[in-house]
């Protein structure tokens, strides 16, 4: 059971990381458009 919980936590962390990267990509694109 605990192993499954750990797996879920890892998945959540990965999702957060991906979202953060996507946000940074968007910001970069906006900055490029602004120049």
C-alpha cells in the first residue's frame, strides 16, 4: 500500500514539474513576441 502512495506522490511531482516547464515556455514565447 505505502509503495502505491509513494508512486502517486511521484506522479504528482512530475505533473507539477511539467506544468511549471510549460508555464516557463509560455512566458518565453510572450517575451519573444514582445521584442
